[in-house]
């Protein structure tokens, strides 16, 4: 588990110390960053007001890990293979602070790093850290236009080289620049609510009482953009009683495309942890049913646990493999397919370091198997919505095209949304891009069985 996780000093309120432990665990395992962080919070005595700082710093450091390592390598002779990972992570979070966090003076960041190195390593390591950080600080203070100097280096953009090359072939130079900038930012957060139950004005006022700064979304009447205080949202009665949900608008558009109505029986395959499932269920009556399933038992348990918060009785969870298991025939199916997640790299900063080039083809094959299998359980005149949070053609339109070529009874139904028309591409599918639409990257196609 967490390396050298104790020392005699006061670490309870040191968010940098805790961040180093979490990032080091991420480097040493294949686990998701959020899962590592949740486990760490559960097992450590940490003040509640420090946890958001840990979340922000670990997300930012992992998101920009490639860039921070590039800076480290160009300003030292460090050998990553021979250097203690705790020491490397002290340098990473400190370089991030020097360049991107203007709230603290440089001397405070460097002094903190030196003390951490003394406690987690030794005095010699502390001198090593001190020398590197002072060099980096002087260099960037004396280089006013450093962003433009480095932006042509692939490593600067903090994504794997294979993905950089792939996107460079797909996008124009300007679009590539904008996309790379967008995925390396802290992404906007949104909450979804029902305007029939509460107006945006009243909701904003109630959130303000919790020091949550929310802004009305002019294009999306059932979403608010959260400018600050996202962690506090989880503690509100509004969230605990299911009146509001944290969700990206692009994700919400998928359910708009499915168009659930009272009287529907709907399958939500690959459903866990169930954000879209809940949105479907909210549009149905108590007598209707969403058959939600996922291959992962732990994630199904998460979906089941969330039912109480929303007080919904019209969802039935089960563990099923959408690629090969049998299902009850229905007239509406949602396939929110497992994917590479390249459309949510800003929100899920760890994904970029877990994906390989071969994963794109692997996901594409799995997605086709799921779509092909689930299509067997769609009744005549029924609708399937196939969606991913990937930007890759192989996982999106290519899967749909391959399926349609082999299944003549199915046709594309052009998307009609209560969302911006710019979200619909020339094929009649939802296709959002982070750098253009200011939402997560999503793809969705609506298919009808004749």
C-alpha cells in the first residue's frame, strides 16, 4: 500500500504530503486515481477542509505529469529509473506549484519540498530537491514567453506520444492546439436539476448558502455550471435527496436522445455506476422499469447503493455481460459502451497514462460485440442509443457503420435535441468536442429497428 506513510511530524493538515502518497500509489499500481484517493481518505485521519486541496493537487499533477517530467528532465540529470518515486513526486508537485500556483511564494514551495524530502528520504535528497527547484524557478521567472517556447514539444502537452500523433493526423493545427489546451485544464463542473421541481434562480440562491457559486446555463435550462464549491455540493440536502446530480451536459444529451417516456420498459446496458440510469428513471413513472446491468459487480453495487438517495423504485440492477448474455426484449435500449475515454481526459486525468494504442482496436471490437448482441433484444420499431465518451472514429462512427452493413433492418434516426444544434454532426449523431462545445467529448447514434 502507501509507501512510508507515517512520520513523527504533523502531517494531518499537510495536503502536499498526502498528495505525494496518493500519486506514488498511482504510479505503483494499475488502480484508478479516484479509487486510490477514496481508499486513502477512508484509512487516514485527514481534516475535511484539506481533502478538496488533495483532490485538486493530485488531479492537476497527474494531468500534467508528462509536462512536469519534461521540465524536470530538461533542468536536471535525473534518472527516473534510479530515483525514489516519492522524491520524483515531491519534485512534480513542487514544480506545479512554482509554475501554476500563484497563491504561494516560491520560497515557501521550495522550503516545503525540502522538508518533505528530509522526512521521506534524507538530507542529501533534500539538497538535491532544493537545487533543482531553485534552478526551475529562476529559469521560468526569466522566461516571460515560456508557454510558446515549449508548446511545439509533444511531451509538453502531457499525453502519450501515440495519441499525440493520432490527433495530429486527425485535427487541424489550430484545433489540435485548442484541444490539447482544453484537456490540460481543470474542467468545468455542472449539476443537473429538474426545472419542474425548482427554478434555476431559487436553486442558485440555495446553493449560495453553502458557499457554492453556481451560474445559469443559457443554452441548457436544466443544468447549472459550478464555478466553485463542488465538494460542498455532496453535503447539501439537495444532493443527498436526489434533487440535484453532478453530470456533464453532454452526458445528459444522451438520455435526451433516448427520449424515455412513461410506459417504457428500458434496458440500460453497461450502466454502472448509474448516472444515466437515474436520469432515465426520473422520466418514468413508479410503475415503469429500467433494467440496469453491468459486468462489474462492484460497480453494480454502487448503482444499487445510490437508489436510496434518489428514492427511486423503478430500477432493477443485475450483473450481466452485454457482449454475450441474454436480455428481456424491449423497445428501448441504451448502450453506454466501455471506451478509451479520450473525450474526458480533463475530467479523468489518469486515463491518458493507462491507455495504449492497441486499446482503441480492443475497445472497438468489444463495442461491436455489445451492439450486435444487444440488438437481438430490441423489438420491432424499437430504438437503440449507442454512446461513448471517446473522440476516436474507430470507437464511434466506424462501429455504427460496421453494424449497419451487417444488419439491414436497422437505420440511423437523425438526432433531435433540446440542446445546441451544433452538437449534431453531418451523420445525424451527437458529437461534442471539449475545445469547441465546452463540454465533455461524447458520441451517440440513435438506431431504429424496422
